[in-house]
């Protein structure tokens, strides 16, 4: 019957938009994913230009939005129209970033500043909006939509969560204590206080156990992040989430071979890495200079100072203590023959060939041949 409103099953009931925006990202109520719908027709039509295609894959962008689950999880607008409308918004708004934001709003596409920054690296002959959509369909963004982006913005207003390089620069200008090394170690998604907690937790792990190899270091970092999430879950009263995180923490301990039994079997009592021990000594009292008998015991520093630095200074005509050290060292091996004082180099060479290199030794001893 014309005008009749079809019934909507409970399985596909949508949550009100207001409740989604007022909830956190993890608490969003989303409809159940229906089975993939088999197309009844042999073609798929773009809702903008009307062009028909035989397949959706490659012609229509894939979507994470629940609005398009019934369309085999593809947007109903083709890729060419996505580019066309992005170009139109760029002319209207005067900025391609704002144009992409507007397209993400229209088509429920997830968005972050880091994704925008990544899309800027796309070649001039490629589409930025298509690049951003492809990245949004990666596993780490599964199930995220524009509502997720709005919810994250709301969460960010509660604290200084660093989600991009711009946030980091802004906090530095506000004299918030945070280092680039911390950002490189932990990545985006944490506040300065959370990064400080993670740094302290990681330092505590290094002081108590041996962390060798990239794999084990990565697992210990995961333990630090899980501990942070456990603390937040307790503060929010989410006991079920805390229990799940505790199980994850234990499994990560097993993977890193850091459970108490394994530590007792694998490590000696009181064993610490040499770097941690030096750090402990330095905190108590700086390590003193070595005794004279242990200074340059193999003569390497003397060789470098005299025969490299001193010789170089002498060649360049510099008058400094290195050149003086070199001259004093050469005086120990210098032999003087008075009759050759003003002789040419050739005459000196001939004299040594005729009389031998030890000729002056007999003269010095008073013997005459």
C-alpha cells in the first residue's frame, strides 16, 4: 500500500543521535550488523550522478557507518562523485581540510587530525579524501564513525589529550612539561599526566627487572598502558572492565616471561642491568675519577694526544700545549750531528748511507775510526 510505513525490527533499532553524542566512544549503542545483502539487480547506481556499476568494490568507498550496513557496507555515492564534491567544497570553503571535514560529516566518516595530516602526504595525482577513507577502514579504526570523532572531541575537552602534533605544540607553548621522547615512546591519545605515569611505571620496571630485546620492551610498555587503564577503570567504577584488564595484564606478563615464578627461575637475586646500577650509583654519589694507575693504562690517549693532535698542531704552525707536548716527545728521539746542521737533505741522506745510521753514536762516545 502506498505511503505505508514498514515495521522496523528490534534487531535493527538505532540509538538516538543525542545519546550517541553524549556517550563515550566505547559506550556507543550501535545496531547489530545484518548479514551481507545479496543484490537483487546486476548493477549498482550512484545516488549522486546516477551512473551504474556492475560491482561496488573499487567503485564505491567502503564504510564503517551503520547507516550503510544494508548497502553491503558501501557508501551509495561513487568514488568519482566523492572527489567532485570535495573539490566543490574546497572552492566554497577555501580550504581542502575543511572540505574533507564537511564530506566526513555528510557521509559519517571517521576523522582525526592525524588522519588529515597523513592525507596531506598524498601525491598531487591522488585523491586526499580517498586516502583518508582507506585509512579509516584499517583495523585500528574498525567501527569508528563521525560520531566517534565527535565523542572523542567531547572527551578531549575534559583533559589535554594529545592526538596530534598540533596538540603537542600547543601544550608546549602553554609550558606544560612534556618531552618529544615521551611522545615518541607512547604515541598519541594520552594526557601529559598519563604520559608522566607511563614514564614512571616503565622506569620502575627497568629498575626491578632486566628488559632486553625489542620484543620484551614492547610487552613491558603494554603492561604500563594496561596498568594505566586499570587505574582509570577503578576510578570510573567499571569493575567488569577492570577484571578484563587484569586478565590481559596477566597474559601479557606470561608472554614477557615476567611472572614471579619465571623471574625467580630465570634471574639471579639482586641482578640488575649495568645501566640501572650506574644510575643508582649516580643518584647516591657521582662516580669518582679513576686512580692514576688506571688512567690511560694502554697509552691510547697519549698516542692520540701526542702523535695526532700534537703533530697536527705542529704542521699547522699552531703554538699551544699540544704542539709543545709533541716537541718534547720528539726531543727524546732527536739526534744532532753538528757538521750537518746546515746541510741539504740530499747531503744528510748521503752521509747516513756512507757512515750508517749509528755513525754519530761512536762520535758521541769519543771513539774515532
